[in-house]
C-alpha cells in the first residue's frame, strides 16, 4: 500500500514525475506477477493446500462438526462427507448466520452480507467474511498489474476512473452490513485512488438508475476519463447518453480513454455497438467477480480467456453440465478437467460456502495455465427437446451475424416456442436492433445456420423435422430497458438473461414487439 501512496503523491504534486511513476509501476507489476507464478505454475498443489486450510478452519464450526471435518484427509473423503448444495438448500445455515449466530459455517461472523437476486428464495444473502474482501481487492489489482506488465501502459492512472455500479449505501442487521457487491467494494477502494475515482459519493448513492446515469453523465462529460468499468449493457447506456449530449464519439469526448474493464455478461454481443460508440480501438480486461468470490481475470490482452484465480481461498469443483441436468453426481477437481467441456462450477470458500453450486457454467480453454470462459448460467439454457443450447452459443450467433450483415444489436433473449398455432416448434429470438432491419428472413437463415454449426443436437432436431428454423421478433428501441425497469432490475448488477427454457421473460416482452 505504501508504494501506491507514494506513486499517487508523485503524480499529484509533481506531474513531471510521471516517467518515474511509470517505471515504478512496471516494477511493481513485475513483482506481483512474478509472485503469482507460485500458484499459476503449481495449480494442483495450490488447490490441495487450499482445501486443507479450509477444512482446518472449518472444523470447529457447526457445519464442520455436522459433516465430520476432523476425519477428512483427502478430496474423496471431502466429497463423501458433504453434499453439493445450491442456495435454497444452504439457506438453513445462512439464516442462522443472519440471525447473529457465530461459528455456523466459518469461525466468527461475516463482515457483510452481499444481497443478490435469487430464484426460489427471492433475495439471496451471501456471507462475506473479512479475508474474502481482501481477495476481491487484490484480484482486481492483479488484473490491472498484469495489464500494465503486458502492455507497458500506465497512462490511465493520470486521469479519472469511473466504476458504474450499484449504490454503496449499506443497511445493518444484527451488527452485519448488507448491500450489493459493487456497493460493498466501493467502501474498500484504496485511498490513493479515491481522488481520481468517479462518480461522486452522492451521485453513486442515487437509487433510480435513469436519474443516476444522467447525473453521472453531467459529472463526467467534461472530465479526463481514462478508465471506465462496468457491466456492458449499462456502460453502453452511459456511452449513448454521452454521445447524445455531446454529439460526438466517445473517443472525441474522452480523448485519453484507454482501458475498459468489464464483467457480469459476455462482452462479445455488445462489441460492435461499443466500437461504433467509442470510435476507435480500446484495450479491455474481462474480470469474473461474484458475490461468492473473485474467480478469474483476463491476464493477457491478446487472449480472451481468463486466468482462474487459485490464491483466493477458493477450492473449485466441476461437473459436466449435461451430467448435472440428468441428475448424475460426477464431480471432479481441477486436475481432471478437460478443455472445451461445459462445466457447472462448485466452490468451497473462506466465507463458509461448502460445496456450493453458484449456478454458473464455464469452459476451460487451456490448462497450462488454467484459463476459462464463462458460458452462462445453469438455469439459463434451452433444452425443450434435448438440444442443450447454452448462452455462449446464442451470444456467438449474435456476434457472427452482426459482423456478417453489419447489424447493431442492442439486446436480445431467446426462448422455446413449444406450442405454436401452426407448424413445428421453434426457438424464438427477441432482438432489439439499433436500426430497424426489414430483411428478417435473411437474418433468420444465417443465424439458424450458425446455431446448427455450433450445436449438433439442435442441428439433428432441425434435420429430423422435430424443430423448425428459428424466428425473430423485433423489440422496439428501449424495449428491454423498459422491461427491466418494470421488474425493478434496471441498472446496477442486473442483466437480461440471454436465454431461458421457459417463456416467462418473452411473455413480458409482448408489449414491446414492433
């Protein structure tokens, strides 16, 4: 921390010292990246040590006693002693922690509860213990330091940085603070960054998303913005409002803008419209933070995959998505994963989550080192006829058709139509184009071809006359935002699911069809 403070002081009081800052920053980045090699190059040993540490710390908790932690010596015993649970099944323990009990799932009490959207349970409360906060901050830092070492770029430090996030206002219950993850993290921004961080605290506390975005625009449009971070659809809204107000491309408004950091959803479906809004190429870093932990970050600027973090007190397990969907329990550890296979992610952490199914799906792109891409959510898929379509496939389809036909897609979602009035069932795509396109038939043909190429089950169903080709419903401009506002999920960490196995979402989009 001291080195960061020194660097910031140098820049504030002596701008000519930037060259010195540049060299020191690169040296510090080199030091941290080199230090990280201890777990990057020895991933299995690192995971084994993590599991041992977690079990030792959990032995004296209620959960540890109930699941005989004292007798666990290896991974196979760990699997036998503890069933895999999702939030609904884990809630009996979390409820006791919420009521103020200590030593239930981890020694002591959590510092925070992260509030996030649930399904069956409604609002979920994910416990965050003291050390987990450090891992979030350190991993975010490491992602930037890897970027500095890879590119040599430190210019983004000289200007203002914006983190488009939820409100930092926290409530307190039984002595534990409760809020959204981005709001919690806002309380832990290093002090050396606070002078350059935007928006202001007051603006960040605005609850109404549209009011907040407008206030952020007013506050930043004349600033030297160099780093911008947030979930892509909400950053897109910010960029569009900047463009509307200024009449200029983002690169002409923020001339020194050089780094975009994002997470939460795949950036690929939004990339084309971002490129046009910005007006020039911008470097970007993808990160994978969640309420349950900081799982991965993009460590190479020319590699779209993310490095799995193995130094964050998280023990990872995996199960093939197709096995999970049919009730098999073939859980494996890191040493047994295969490149290209779609896995559901299961974690055990120093926040007292034990064999916890977080609901995300990932693929490994390589194993030396272990790098991943996020492919979607377990509950966000289409398999009305056994096709097992995942988010990665529909997002790839949107990206490729947009590139081929020069389309700008603002947002979309997909659902099965299992009982049409006429003909065979089909997949129905609800798409909000930036400009109204009349040539839907051509778009549908190309998209269906791309989908068949990616998913052999889908192709077989089309060729076997079980499904007919996909169809598109056009959504009016701003329709998805209106929908998200109607369900009180506009902005923050909320995002539109890009596919689902039922029609709950698309039924609510009927009012926005053109």
